[in-house]
C-alpha cells in the first residue's frame, strides 16, 4: 500500500488534517506542542468515480478501490535530529514512507500557538528540512564507519563509500538528496539507508477557509519554493476538512462550491501524490467485483498483472484490454468486442491510465 508521512512543526494542523483525512482516526489534535506521541496510521480509499460506472456495467457484487496510507508523525522542532522535542524516533518513522506530506501553516490565528512565536512558512520549512538533512548525515556517518574495515579488500565497499562521501558533501552544503543526479545503480545502493531528503515532498499549505480557493501571501512563498525544488504543492484547510467529515454528499458539494473549490483536500492530495510518484491506475471488472489497481508509470502488462499476483506475471500469456472511456461508450464488453475495440496485448504492452484489463496466464 502506498504510504505518505504527514510531517511539520507542532501546531500547524497536522493531526487535524490527519483526523479529517481518515475520518475515524483517533489522533489527538490539541493546541499545545507534542500532542501526538506515537505515529498514527490510517488508510483511506482512493476516490475514483470510474469504479461505480464500471461496476454498474458489469453488475459487480463488490467495488474495491485502491488505498493510500497516511502516517501522522509527531511535530518536529529545531534540534530534533539531536533529540530535541521528542527526538529521533519520529524521524525514524518517516524512513518507512514513500512520500512526505509537509504541512505548512499559512494562516494567522492568535488562539493557535506557533512554536516559533510567529507565522513564517519559509522559516518553518527550513527548520524541518535542516533536521531531515542532519538526520541523513548521521545515517551516512554511521554507514561509512561500518564500511571502514572493508575498504581495502572490498571494491563494492569502496564504491559505496565514495558515493556516500559525495552525498555527505552535498548535504553539508544544504542540499537534498532528491535533487542530486544519481544513477539507478547508485539509487539502489542508498535505498537501504532510507534517506529522508531523498523522499519526494508535497507541501500542503494549510490555509483558512477564506484563502482556500486562491491562496495568500504565505502560500505563494511556498509555491515559489516548491517550484525551485521540483516539489509538489497542494492547498488544504485542515479546518474545512474536519467540517466536511460531518456533512452528507450534497452538503459537501455545496459547501466546497461556496468556498470556490471543486474538490476536497483528500482528492487534491491524492492526485498530487500519484503525479509526484508517477503512479497509474488500471481496472479489472466482472460480476464478482470491480477493482482498481495502482502501478508505476511505464509498467508492462506482465508487471501490472504481477501486482495482482506473482503467478499472473510468471505465467502471463496476454491481456484483453480496452480503455475505460471506450468500454463505457460501448456499454458492455460484448459490444466492445463486436466493435473491435477490445484488444489482445502481449508482454511488451505498456499499461495506460484507465485501462480495463483481463489477464490470461498459465498456472
């Protein structure tokens, strides 16, 4: 399951956002630092209106969406990499995620204490990024210490140490590993270290409801920063998300339209996450179930089949394939076949977003 870690300074709205995103999560959202003592985890269904239409077409008994897991990690403070606040164990939790959702406070409210005394999103981002970088340096130093005994006799160890030395220098100069140009082999080498600054980042600018549709001075600063870093950005309002949980579907739509936005923060965040990580969705559909599957962009048909079960990939013969749009236009698989729209794709086929597929394979 795709996993995203929600991080940020204390009192920026992380836990409020987390609670709203997973609706039934039990993270405490209180107006004082360090209210979250253990990382809270909740998974949510990825909204996709195509599933219901496919289900109706196939008369499916069940709809199974793909899911994304959010991890709410305690507020970090300056010095976290050295054990300040609640320290290193929370940085360790981030090493397990696929992407970092960095919640940044972009609203003024005298009733909500800011741990640094004032609202300054660029400063806040720099504090978190510095702590992540320092934690990575610590990881690299530990690894290089272990490699010392092997350097004279092991060429692989020597190459790894040279790579880590290059990364160490880059970090010491304020860089993030995700911005380095690394080969696939180098990426494979550093993967076990779980370097935090190598994680893709989404900046979630937490705004008041009046600024949600157009942003404000603070969020524009983060927009500029994200552009320079090659990061993604999404505008959210933790308070609005919390209120949406209490509303029915029609009320939710009316409320969002009144704020000048087309979708809730969850949908926006998921779209941005999928784009950042290069993810795609394909579908399987039948009387038993209609189901969404998440794959990496560029996966071949056998690799996509392997997401369902490794036997499907090993024994892959071919895939009956049609785009979602064409299937809906045809109205049924039978009619799609009659029109010549159902294709038989082989092992070299690259799966497209929205493909509806049935795999044929040898057991």
